[in-house]
C-alpha cells in the first residue's frame, strides 16, 4: 500500500517541504483508519447482518413447514441441459403432479419439482409449504445465514479500506497539483534572470 510510503517524509531534511509533511500526516491517518476503522466497520456490518438474517431464519422456520407429498403423475419434459455429459444437479429435480396435506389439514395438489431421479405414482418426497399449504422455498439455515453475514462484513471492511485509500490518493493528488502550481510560479518569477546569475548584467 502506498500510504506507508508517505511516512518517510517525516525524516528531518533541509529540503523537506510543508507539502511533504502533509503527505506524511495523510499517510499516517489513512493507515490508522485502514487498520482500525475498516475492521470495526466490517465487524459491525457483519453483526447487524447476522442479527437480521437470524431473525429471518426464525421467521421462516415458524412460517414454513416440511410436509410429505405423494407423486400422482410424472410430467414428461426435456431436461434443462440436452447434453447428458454436461448435465448438472439442477436436472435432478423432475416436475411431477403431486398431492400433500397442508399444516391446517386441507388437501392440496399441484405441479411441483421433486428431488426424485425417476418418480413414479405413489412415490413420496418432502416439500416446504406455508401455513395455507402453498409451496414455498426451503427456509434459510443458520450456517448459510452466518456465511452471508461474514461475507457482508468482509465486503464492508474492504469497501471502507478502499474508500480511505481513495480519499488519501485524492488528497495527495491535490497536494501534488498545488506543488506543481507553486513550481510554475517560482519558475516564472526566476525566468527573466535565467542564465544571467553572477554575470553582473
């Protein structure tokens, strides 16, 4: 990281300019912020995300129920990938007409995806339903929620570090532009005497 490279400008040197010292301070502040603020931002974001996801897990576990469905009829359809050599696990789910009993005791039927390789009438498989017996997705599990929270925290920490480094680079760019402007002014004021120093002219 280039922020560390700016720290050398603190050394005592008669040629050191004020802008050199400003660059050093900017580098130090950026380094401290990256070391302290980025991990804190990541930890807070990860914790908040995990709390929200764990509440969602609990809510989904209350509202979703695993029930047993019975195959009534297989629905023939072409596989998602026509090449059997490249087919994946997504092709393992077959569409079937099935019936199941909702949590409220009512009978339900419909076309669903069954995780059976070769479904036949009478085969049983598990599906997830809401309180009214409608098919819903599997509820989020705690391990997946924790993984998502960790990734969110890591992303927030990296984004924070990137913003700090971007702000440091912008500040240094402004300092360098100001330094060049001062050099141009000094050069313009010395220009008329260029090449005549010590000639007595």
